[in-house]
């Protein structure tokens, strides 16, 4: 004897119209949350986060033949791939403990090797033989001093390591009072968007978890049951005073 059991499957219906209506009713909450987060982000970027400044030097990698150990190299001005490799090699010579130790000693600033590594960024300029070294610090004068010290120390270091190689200073660093971070406008916009997004998510979650029956349309759409009767809301009628008096007098009895 076989029992044919009817399998029931539970499923959850998402009413997007209800979510939209809930969001529309709480639009003032979304606006208020956006404004609060925007003001907080603006305040943090403007008054709490330490502003950073940068200064850059540009160094030209001289295209001449040089030797490194027992190997000889010759680079022509048309060989950009070789020039890029040479620029990358010079970048390695810059980001090492010996070079940065000399930079810290000559500049007069007491920075560790790890701190200088985070402050310095070296990259080729538009895939050319020019190396740009950018120093970022919390003071524009410090950034310019360290950048110019690198322009003095790095060519000397390269000359002692690679015979016949040379590097010329194209442009020295200047004191730039324009801060590079934080971007107050960007922080404010991100705060506004983040506050609005979080409030929308929270309100939508509350709408999804709300299983309260709000009207007869909700019953017809959610359950396949007919509506037999409606209970009037006396408190919602036009004669509120009478309804309140009636319920209060009834409760006294």
C-alpha cells in the first residue's frame, strides 16, 4: 500500500509595491540620514583627517652605454622598452635601505625606512626615460625637502653602483600648499550616498519583515481567501472625540 502524500512547498513573496510605498512614506528618513552622514563625512575630512601634501622631482635617465658587472649595455633613444627597464632598475635602487637611509640623514628628518617607503612613489613619465619621484607628507615643506634630497642622493648612488650610468635632474620639487588628500568634496558625496543607501536598506528590510495586514488588497494578493467582513476603525473616523469617549466609557464599566 502506497501513501501518496501531497508535498507542500513554502515560498516567500516579495511585494515590491509595498516596499516602494514604505520607502516613499519614509523618504524624510532617507534624506535626514543622508544629510547626517554627509555632515559627518565632511567634518571628518575637514577637521579630523590629517591633510597630506606632495612634491615631485623629475629625473632623466641618460641614454649611454654602461656596464653592470661583466655585462655591457647600450641604450638608444629609440629603444623605449630598454629605457623603461632602466627606469625600473633605478626605481629599485631608490627603494632600498641604503639609499633611503642616506636620504633621511641628508634631509635632516628622522624618518624610518618603512615610513619613507610609504611616502615615496616612483614611476616613469608616459613610458619615457624620465623618472618622476613623488613624495607625500603631512607638511608641504617636508615633502619638497625630501624630494630634492632624493634628486641629489639617487644619481650619486647610481654612479657608484653602475659604471658609466648617469641621471640628470629635469625638474626639482617645490613647496606646494595645495593638499592632495583628503578630498573634502569626495568624502561628503560618499557620505551622502552611503547614508541614503544604508537608510534605504534598513527601511526595505523592515518592510520585508513586516507581516502586518494593512488593507484588504494585501489579503487578496497574498492569500487566496475571500473577505467576509471589515471591522471599522472608530479612531480613524471623522468623529474622533465621540469614538474616544465611547471606548473610554466602555472601559470604565
